[in-house]
C-alpha cells in the first residue's frame, strides 16, 4: 500500500476536523440556550461545558503544543480541565455562555487550520502522520458521543431526528454462534497512525478456541431473561451488581417501562415499543454478566473479542476491521450518528468477519469480561490522563463502537472503558462459551 503524501494527510485531517465540528454544531444548535446551560443529569456535563472544552483542548494541543503559539485563553484552562472538576459540579463554574463558547471554538478552529497548513507532518511524535490533529478530531467526536448521551437523558420533546437504519436484506444469520479457532494472533497496533496510546503496541496473544454469538443479544432475548425472573434471582448476579439493582429498584434496561402489557422505551424524546429484533441497549456490565450467566454462557474477554473481529484464519494476519483494511462505509456498519439507534440484529452482512460474525463494529458498544489494563510495552502518550490513570479493575473494557461513534474514533483496535454500573452509555453485549475439548 502506498504511503499517503503530506497533502493527502492534511486533506484527511481537514475532513475529520470538519466532520466533527459539523456534528458538534448539530448537537448544540438543536436546543435553546437554556438547554445548553442546564445539567440534564449529574452524570453528565452541561452541553455548553463540552462545547468550550472541545475548543480549549484544541487550543492547548494544536495552537500551543504543535504551533508553538502563545495561549489565547489561559485563564479558562482550569475550568475546562475534566480531571479538576467532576461533571456533577461543573454547572457551578463561571462557564462561557453559549455564544461566547461558540465564538471561542470557532476562533480556535480558524487558527489551527492555518497551523496545519504550515506544519510539516514529520520529525516529532506529536505531528508524525498528523497524530495530534487526529487525536483532537477523535477527542471532539468522543465528546459528541457524550453530548448525544446527554440528549438521550434530557427530558422534553425530541430535538434530533434521523432516518431508521436500512432494513436487513437476508435477516439474521442461521448460525447462532461460530467457533473461533484457538491459537496466537496479533492484538493491538504499532502502525495505525491515529491509534491512541492504549491500543499500542502490537503484540502476540494466545486465545483458546471458543464459541461467540454471531449477533449481539437482542431485546427479545433479553426480555426472556427478564420474564424468567432474571432481575429477582440472586444466582445470576455478582455481589456488587445484585446490590446495585436492589438499591435502585432496577428491573429492566434504562429508559424502559412497562405499560399496557408491553415494554416501551424512551429514545431521544420519543416513546415507542421496544423492538425485539434490535440489540439490547443501555445495560450495565453487571446486567450483561447476569444475562450471560442465566444463559449458561459468559461475556467474551477483550482478547477474544479482538481475535473474532480482526483475525483472518486464511492468512493469519490481523485486519483493521472485520471486513478488511478499508475504512468503514454505510454498507459495513451503523456509525456516525446516521441513525439514532442500532439496526436489527443480523444487519450489515458486508461488515461481517471472515467467520461470519456480524455487527462487531457499530450499533452498540459491547461489554467484555476484561478489566481495562495496559498492553505489554505500553507507553503513555501524549499525556497519562487519557488512559493510564484509568487502568485497573475498576473499569471494564467495551469494544466495537456504537451508532453514536464516528469512524475516526472506531477501529478494530479501539478500546473504550467505563465503570460496570454505567447504563446511560450506548452499550449492549454478546456472549461466548468455551469450546469443548477435542
């Protein structure tokens, strides 16, 4: 494959940054200013905080660190430091008003486009292959996903619209699970130019043979767990999860309610019947783990998930995506907020892995059994607060992205993580089981 020219890299960078900013504008222009400054949940920031934080991160990394320019607004650095101020306390800060936040972010963007134009994309780790620019595009898209979660949590009428995902052509695959052969494979990456530090370096992992669901667990399958008393039977639950559902009277995925003999859900301001053929969404790691135990199965490990998603048994190499090395398109996966929910299970056959596993990329983040830990040889770059401070058993790994994730922040090696109690995120799961001894 021919290496991209510097001009190609710059063009790719402009496209990624522009796409992110267009999405930010959509998410912050579809509601009144009062909705931007309100805190819709203590779990989330006011939308206006995210907007100015996006601009501030861009200023710090691209205007100052890459461009070597003097700080534009150093007095707001502390206010928009995510580690200094927890989300629950951010409304009490003297935040920039919506108009000022928009103007600040726009001014920074205009300036860094000139920085990009005049920067040689080699010679420093921060600028090699436009890394810092790609990092900032990913950062903005990650905050756009966070803002979309805030939109889901806000009360009131719908503010966002999108067409439904395309109908499946051939339906769900006949096989409910596939056998993933055991053996070594290459996990992680050392050559994906915009991969973040926790995805690196590439290394060999050995995984025993296992069976994996061909599609994510659906709402219909999850309702069978509920109907069988899954939320009332302590046998299926970890002690912490059992305590969580009892203390909070949890009996269904977040945003569901029972009415008139059927389950309804609220999605971005619209109440509708739960679609049984869609992947289940808004469940915690504890709920996913309990379902898997009830079904006589388990959650896949992170290494198992990545082997299923990337390893090509015919060649022995690891692909960038389940379908190959080509960037995602709308025929491969449900990404980029083109739709406001997951597609039916079995959709996107052209995005399947070599073994026939579907929807490993897009639709719903998938909980894995694994704690968020560094790979062998991990080096924090360019700052330890992106990954290193989260390593440990407190956070569980999610893989694959969701309908709310942009392709720039989603690939076969991309790692997400969260606390096992989290339910507001766009997370579902699929299950696995050990292969029988030969």
